[in-house]
């Protein structure tokens, strides 16, 4: 069974290291904050000047002065802090974040990332902090659905959409697989049950190869 | 005696010239100087260039200023967001120019202007369309693009508390671009939720010192 969006976020959360400073991009990655493993302290950064993002507030705790990059209300964990934008991007651009989890339109086999414009003339582009994060965080991982709703592969030989940054993505979490971008190409670390490798390859434009110890990708019902 | 307090929004935005570059604080609706944006409609300045992270939501505040046809150009990192209906209409009709700038680049360009610097070399956007036409330079083996300072004629700011010297404090993530913009404009105007007596704000808590602020107006919200 393919994972649902929350399960993709759950899977990405399992790889977060204790003590890591992590930025969650808008969209799918934002869901990761609901699945931080209880035995680890992870400091979540939001580009708008929040270090120590906590879970979503209850209905009577919403404070519109306290929002995330997606403009949704959040909470602050004990020990959290606020900075202004320039300092927030010192954290991002200056290599102070261990990891950024980002959404994407497309990722290439070289780890090129495209997530800011589809060049649709009726749909204005929006870059936000994506380019800053893509070159500034120590590591970039991407959370995406394996194909578009129309079934077009999002993992491609070359990105068709304009790049956000070249050769930055190291790991890709999808509803079907966990894939590493390596010097030798894309390596599938985990694959969901019920789908065989040739089927996964058929949904992927870039060439894949299975890891020698490829595991089953599964997630609890969340 | 220094007294930067003004009694009305009209007084706060008086004198903004046509064609001004206006830095507008806020991220989404947090820390957005809605009342000042709407006061600029009354004040009458036109052909403005707005520098703001987003292009307004709904039909109030910054979106109202756009809807009134006073903005010819917007410099922005993320114009499209939930509720950015006015911008999207103007953009589709070709009635507003958009300069898209990565968020950290936008912020640092303003900081450069504030600090009297001629620009900076940034690795952000290298190899992308947003680097086209920019000077590239390799420094210690890494490729950078030259980004120039971005100075405002006016900054419209939203803060939490302010005093008659113009010292400002902020609340939570409503701080965002406001402190940088306060430093980067010739005329910085702050709407604050509460004007307090000089000395009431702990000096350790002042985020924007009054040297960067010209006018303070209380807008209780």
C-alpha cells in the first residue's frame, strides 16, 4: 500500500537525529512536527524567526503573532526563542541548520531541486526561503508524492521546471519508497509492499537501483 | 525634547512621495502594518514600489493598498499565498510588476543598505534563473552572485510597544522583517499596539532602538 501524506511525514521523522536543528518547509514537510520521536530533542526552525517550533495549538491557544512558514498557528517549545528575519537567514544561509526537509515539484537523479515555479503564466511564482535553505542547510531531504496526480514522474533524469538549486538533495521520501541520491545514482533503500521494483521504476523517469539490503517501507496508521 | 509620537495615522504617513520605495514589515499577517497601509490610501501616494515578503491577504491592509491601484511594482519573496486574491488579479491583468527575490536575500539586501555596505556575495540562486544577469564571483572555491543593497524611502512597521524615543519591542513571530526594515529606510514609521512611557521598556528588551525610528503611532488591536 502507498503511504498517505501523514505517513510520508512519519517516515521522514524517524530519521531525525537527537539534538538536530531542522527546518521544515511548507506543505508536506510541515506535517513532520506531529511525529517527532518522543525519545529525542529536535529543535525545529521556522524561517520567519522561530527556533523551537512546537505542536499545533489547541483551538483556544491560537495566537496569530505565532505562526510558521506556511502562516499556520504554532506553539513554542520550552527553550524556544524568536529572532528577526535577517538573523533567521543567518541560521539558514550560514550552515547552522543540520537539515532542511523540503517539498518539491521535481527532483533529478543528480539531486537537483525544482520547487519554486512551474512557469504557468496565470500562476505567479513564489520562491520564499527555498533557495536560501537549499544552499544553506547542511543537508537537504525532500518529501514528495512519487508522481503527480496525473501519474507523471516527479523523480526525473533532469528537472523540467526551473531549478531551486543544483545537486543538493541527498534523500527522497515518497509514498512508495525511500531513495538516496548517491554519486552512483539513485539507490532505493526502502520500497512499500505490494509494489515490485519494476513497477517503481516504471513510475520514475530516472534510473533506480535497489540497495543490496533494500527493506520494506511501512508506517503505522497515522 | 525628543517626541516621535504622532496622534493620528494621517500624521504618521504624511509626506510619503509618489514613486517612493516603501518597505512593508510582516510575514503573512503577523507583524503587518495594516493600519499604516490603509492610511497611505487616504494620504494619496501613487506609483509606489512595495518591498514585502508577501503580497497581502484578503482585501484589507497591504491588499487594500494594492487594490486601490497605488502600487506599480512589488519586490517580494512569496507573493502567492492563501488569500492573496488582490495580487493574483492584478498580476493576471498585467497591472503590477513583480520582482521575485529569495527571502534571505531580500532581508540581507536591506540590512546592507542599513549598514552602509555596497552589497554582498551570496551563494543563493547560483545556477538558477534568479541569478541571470548578476555578477558571479568565485571565492575560496565557491561560486557567489553579487547582491546589491535595497534601501527604502519609507518603512511601514508594526511593533508591540513603543515609546516617545521610538524604541520598539515586538511579540513572538510578528518581529520578522520589521527590525531590519526599520534600519533600512530614510523615514521609518511604526504602528504600535501600545505607547508606553520612556523607561518602561527594559533596555535589555529593546529590539529596535529609537535611532532607527522616526514616527510612532498607537493603533490598539
